[in-house]
């Protein structure tokens, strides 16, 4: 698949140093307004990650990679309305606290078109939260479900206007990524 891996590099201040040709895929996934690779170099990565919870988790990973000088890989999902993409994010240390970041497609699973993931006009004033790592949707107070289940349980098939998506991080993903970071910082581990 030509569009993967998505690669980019950041400098010691988390500013984008370079982007691969697949950058627009990352930018659109993260609801970033600016899709032109030429104009993103030099800007903070954090401009391109919409929600604070996801930014915080990236910062934790970046710290661990820089302090330990070891690569960290974490699985995540990068879904489109027609496809579930099972991905792996690899963050590797370079010299001078720079980092190399790459997202590789592990496998893909076609799905029936999910209008909820199809960003576009015709949205209501409602919001539902989606985990930016596993792409599950929060059914309040604390159930995280696959999009198809959420659509059914929220009765969205019949609704004229779908809710907006707001991104965050679910507790399962926080725990999983925390465990990976612990493994990397443990001198006896991995
Ligand atoms: Zn999650």
C-alpha cells in the first residue's frame, strides 16, 4: 500500500523537521487543517494533534524514548469510514534529542461505510468522544465500543444529523501504553 508507512521527524523542541510524502494522511486523520507538507516543517507537532489527552500521551512516549534512548512501538487504529486500519506507531531516538516517527499498516479490514467517521457537514450540536488510539467510541458513562456498536446503541441510524466527534484517550489505551513505557524504562526488560 503506497500510503504507508507515514514518516516524519521532530527536533528536540518537538518541531517538525521533515515529513514523508504520506504526511497528508496523518494530518487528515488528526483533523489538522494544514495538509500541505511544505508548510508544516518548522511548526510544533502539537499544532497537528487536536486533543489534549492525545498530546499528553505522545509527550510521555517522547520523554521515554529520549531518556532511555530506545525505540517505543505501540499499536493503534487509524480508521477510515470504509476500513479499519490496524497500525503500529514506532518512535525512535536520533542524535541531539531528535525523533523519527513512523506509522506502519499491519493489516486492514474493510467495513460497511460508517457515516459517523465520515467527517463532513450535516452534524448536530451533539458530541461523542472517540479514542484516538483504538477508535472506540465512549457510551457514557464508561463503555468504550466499536463504532458500529456505538451507532446502534446511540440510535444514530435514524438520526438526521450525526453528532460531532471529539478525540480523547480511553483508559485501556492509557494502561497499555503506560505498560509499554514501563517495559522500555525497565533495565531488565525487552
Ligand atoms: Zn482506546
